[in-house]
């Protein structure tokens, strides 16, 4: 088994508008880099399928799904929520981003690949059950986790989110759920202004959300320490059967939408820790979904480092 890549031109048809940071160029630049790199060019490629409406309802209300479809069909350039620009192709792209996440889960759980990196957009980790926000329409990684449970019968899923912005939507979806361990490192006092350390879950989910916010200017040292001292022990206790990564690369020093100071090579260290967890408890099974990352040279260099790490 090896690492597979999932990407498709449908992810370039989502157009948030001229000069918007979440642009189709993120997709085209990253795919070009993967296809030109000697190591990744030979990896098997998966094709996404559109998620069904029933699958979207794993995490989103029927009313919200219909609102998204209707707003895009009617030609609106926003879903009506902050930071949710859309275009004519956004419904198709969003359905394939959600469905692509499910395809990746199916692939690793069937044993056809050990890990999958998904170059998809729009991203997803800010999408709430009844609201899009932060460039996100549907919560791709939350849908992947639910699909692994509903269709494949898995009982424990780990989600690791290293995007510079807190994955508030993912947290909300699983906040009272002990079957999903959500771990996030992110910039404090930064969009979406959530993810404080005291946010640890409620009811049966208490203790299954771990937030590690850090201030503007943070480099790899405290982030890696959080992975080693907070994530590793929690994962050893939790024993996940599948590991999912919200792979945002906007924690780079070069990124215009964040204030962290990570370097591309730092993501090799973070990837290695996550892979150690996956090897120990989840048969090495990892699905990694692209989230943020808006400096194109930094995005492409760092994603390549991450995929090389997945390949071993």
C-alpha cells in the first residue's frame, strides 16, 4: 500500500471572486507541483464523486443544504453568511469536495492505499451544521469522520487540525461526541475567535476536544510541544481507528492570512507525529484534506513535504 492523491479539475471551478485569497490558483499551483515532483508524480490518483444529499445530512441540516443549492442556482455571489463567496460552479465543487473526502476514506479503509492527500476546494473546517463561514461551504473532514462511522462501522476517529485558524465547525459538530477526538493548534485571538483551552467538549464529549491556541509570532517549538505533550498521550488513550488531518498550510511565516512563523520543513515533524499515532493504533490509515494556505510558493513547497512524509 502507498499514498494516493485525490484531485480533479472540478475543484478549480469554485470562484470566490477576483483577488479573493481562496482562488482557483491554489488548486492549479498545487496540482502542478505534485505532477512535476519526481516522487509524487507516480502516485495513484483518485477521482472524487459528488456527495449525496443524504451524506451531507451526516453533518448539515436539510435547510442549510437547500439554502446553499438555491443561492448558487439563483446566481448569488455569497451564501449570505460572512466570508462565503460563491460562483456558478461552487455547488458542483462543494459536492465533489465532500464526496472526495468520502472517497478517500473508502480507499484507505478498503486497503487500497495507506494514506490519501486530497487537493480540494472549497475548504471545510469552518462550516457549521447550519451555516457556512470562513470560505467553507460543507465540512469535508467532519463528513469524512461520520462516513467512516456510518458506512464502515468505525468507533473512534481522530481529527488533527493544524490550520492557523481554529476549526470551529468541526469542533461544533463533535462537541458532545466521545467517538471523535478533535485536536487543534491555531492562532489565538484570530478568526474565527474560538478554540480557547477551556473549550473541551460537553456532556459525553467532555475531554474529547483539545484546543491549543498560541499567540501571534509563534514558531514550531510550542506547536510541536503541543503535539508531543497533548496530542500523543490523548491519542494513546483514545486509540483511534482512523486519523484525519485538516491540513491547512496558512501557519507558514509567509502566509498573508496568519501570524505564525512556521517554515515548510516544520510540517515534516508534525506529519511524523501524526503518522506515529496512525501506525500505532489505526493500521497507518490517514486521510489528509487541504484546508487553508494562501501563499502559493509556501503552499506548494509545504504540501510536497507533507505528502513526502505520508509516503514514508
